[in-house]
């Protein structure tokens, strides 16, 4: 099976996936890891701001809003077949 | 009788008049992720005698209060919640600068028993700075409701610092927390925190930088921690370091350059 990954930005509201890897480097990468986005972590898209950005995600029991420029750098593996887009 | 009163006078001379055997005030910092019940712990320990004060150079407030335990006077500093010491916002800066540069006698990291894994990241970062840490596994009442068991003894063994399970809302086990704080702050209990070991390449670099910066650092600043931050290249913390060290001696910009040179 091929690794079916896509950017966290593309996860549609109500769906969840698992963190596959982070594209971010340096301090942004560290920040994402500190927020709990470690590979293997389950992430659920909760809601999107009326302006379309940022989006709130449920990460390890806490809801965290991420801007698109940041969530774009998180690669997600779909859980079962819940692939948004 | 005469002898007794004589000893008392002698003692009171050494301390503030009117207060018997008043020891040194100990400062305890309360850190932790947002919403772990830091302020509940704070209020439960201090009985809500809090007043707020400004941390120099910052507009964001921290709360201070006091309590007496085992006949010792403690000042408790409630810090804004933070996920990491790699500060991203003004209140995270307050928490970071306090833990890194104010040298409290002990730091209590309040964690949420219902999502420990998220919280332990901060614990690991704090024990990288100071060994004087107590982990407070709070919200145990909520964890029990969710059928979550926390093996506090193993946690304590793994981390190398004392861990205490509490439910601050109902005041459960706060006496144990105070005992642990006292043991660590007084130095009675020597902790041996389990430090994160980085890749061999990083560790080599850390050793190299530590050799260079150790003579430049004042006592109380952990050279390993400073070396790691220099490798991170986090300018906000390098600037904070330079400000902290610049007080009293050479200008901060000069120091910053010196530090930058050390990483080459």
C-alpha cells in the first residue's frame, strides 16, 4: 500500500488523520512538536474560521488553531478512508 | 528559664524582630500547560491571598501568594500557562523568563492527569534547566472519572524528580505536594532528572560549546541548557540571555556577539 499522505490543510472538518511527518524546519518544527504534533498523533479538524483561516484542530485532548501557512507543513495519513479534499 | 530566654533573644537578633525563627523565604514557581489547574493549585495552597505583580519589562501579569509549611515561609509565583519554554507569545515569555532567569528555589510543573503525554514535554524542558522540580499530577479526580490510572511512583522514577498526584479542586493530597516542594526547595532531596540525550552529533556540539561558554556564564545558569538554546538558534532566547547577562557588566550586544562566536 502506498503512503497516502496529504497536507493537514486539506483535512476536511469533522475528519481525522494521523501525523505522518513534518515538513517544517527549525523553530516552526519545534513549535509544532511542542503543540503535540508528533508523528503518529491523531488530529481531527474541528472547525474553520469564517474567513477560511485559521482552522481549529483537536490535538491530544486540546483544541489548537493553526494558520494555513503552518498546517500546510504537516503531512497527514488518512484514518480509514476519511480522506477530505 | 533564664537560659531559655537568653537563647531566644540571641536567635531573634539574627532574624527579623518580632518573628521567631523566621527562615529565609523560599520562592516557588508554578508552571504548566494552559488549563491544568495551576491557579487552582495556587489558590488552594495560598488560600487566595494573591495579589498580582508585574515581571520587569513585561505587561503580562503573574500572580504571587504565600503559604507557610513546616514552619517555613514560601512565596508562590503563578505563571501563565505555556506548552513549551520556546516562547511564542507574551505570556509564554513571562513564564519562560521566570523559569530560566529568576532562579526559584523550586519549580512545580502542574500537569493534567487526563492528558499526561501532552504535558510531559514541558516537564522535560524544565528539568533540562533545573533539577529542582516537582511534578504535580493534577486533576486526578477527573482522571478517575475517565478511568485513567496514573502510576505516580513509576513516573517519578522515570523522570528522576518527585511526582505527586493531586486533586486541587477538592484539596486532595496538597499536603504531600507541599512536603515534596519543601524537600526539593530545601535541598533535602537531591533529584537526578533524566535528561534528554540528543543525537551524537548534537551532543558533541553541546560539549564543544559548553567548554567555550562555561567561563562566560554566571553561576546558576546551566551551561548545557544555554548551549542547546544556542544550537536552536532561537533569537528570542539568545536576546533574553544577553539582556539577563548584560545587566551589570558588558553591554548585551557585545555579549550576544561573543555567544554567537561560540557556536561557530
